[in-house]
C-alpha cells in the first residue's frame, strides 16, 4: 500500500521563524505519513494581503491538501472560500483551509487551541472581568474561547476602534448583550485596576515587532497575563508580568494545540499532542534567536499526494 502523502502550506507575512512546518512534519514522520509543509510568505513574495485569494486558488490548483492562514490574512481570506465551518463563520476568521476536491473549506483551530491551552496551564484563573488587546483574526478566536469558557465580561481594545467595535458586535450576537464592550487606550489603566486577566493578541512583542504593548506599572498580581505571541517564547510583556508577580500564559500552548487540530483536519489522523509539546520545547530551545530549520525536502515529489 502506498505511503499516505500530503502537501500543506502556511500563508502569512514574516513567517520565516514559524514552528508550524516542524510541528506538522515531525508528527507526520511518527505516523509514517509523507508530509510536506511549505511557507508562503507574502512579504518575501511581495504580494499584497488582499491577494490571498489568488494564493489559495494557486495552492488548490497545484495539488495542496490544505493551508494554514496567519496574520494578516485570517479575515481577508473569508470571501475567497467556498464554505466555512460553523465556528469559522461565527468568528469571521479562518486559520485553516481544507481542500475537498475543488472546494475550499475554512476552519478555525485558533479558538480550540487557545481554549485547550488556557484550560491546561491556567485552569483555576478567574475570568469574571478580562481585558483584551487586539481585535484581529487571532483576537476574535481568543475572545470567543474566553466567552465560551464563561468569561463574565470582556473588554476589547484595538488601535483601530472600528475593528474592536466590529468584533464586539459579532460576539454580542453570539453570546448575548452585556458581556462584551469596547474601550479606548486611555481607559486601560482604570480597566486593569479591576480586571482578573489581560490577553494580548497583537503582533507587538514578536521578534519582528519588539516592544511592550502597555506601561509596565499596570501589571500587578493577582492579574494573570496571556500572550498569543510565541517567538520569542518569553516576550517582553510576559517577562515584565512575571517580574511583577503575575501568573502568565505564553503562546506556545495555543500554537501547538491549534496545529494539532489542523493536522487532524488535513490528514484524518489523531496527533499525539503531548509529543507535539515536546517538539515545541525542543524547537524553542534550539532556535531561540535563530532561523527555524525544518526537515529538508526530498529530491522529488510525485504528483499523487
């Protein structure tokens, strides 16, 4: 019987240090699957984010089995897909596209990934009042996960107020009135003084966007702080929060668990999530500050995958 074979890619900007290729390919190796995961970096290609639909169509025509989608294309890709899974439609964001014959179907594994990571690493965290920075595609997933988990009230802030308002309106339609609101950056001090937790869902803190998204003195226990950024593993926000005595959640859990869910969608095989966490720890240790090196491509690849 031929060895099962898959071709998968990641579309996004500045993705050269992504863990995704190695996480997927290592798990596939353990399951004896022939699996190639390729980066499609729009920054490197000089392609505008608005042309993500062309990239999706090209990938489908080239025989890809599926794609992961990351910043800044998670919302832009929606109108270019043939169908959306219910959760992706509710969120208005897609991070996984599965090609089913000629059809492209959008899914969102960010929401399940964040929820599982939060439950695993901050199981006893109080979530009555939570403040979230960022209302993009990943922010939508995180907000949905928190509210589904029972967050009493979520306040969303974004540098683009209209984006925060749009997310709040979408969440209100799904979860009901009174649980979501928006605020301006100048209100952050007052909000955090009474919050249980802070979620950071913007690119600030990434290796390519270093910095702190708020004033350090606003971080104080018993506030917990979650950051979806995972490169570097310890962002300036998490380092500062720990120094101030806050419980923290880094972005590795979300990236591993969303990758595991995407792997299952692409292949139909159940991944070993515990082993994937070990992979992520090894990758973080080996590549912190260095470009990520994944398994090299084989000399050739058959048309059947």
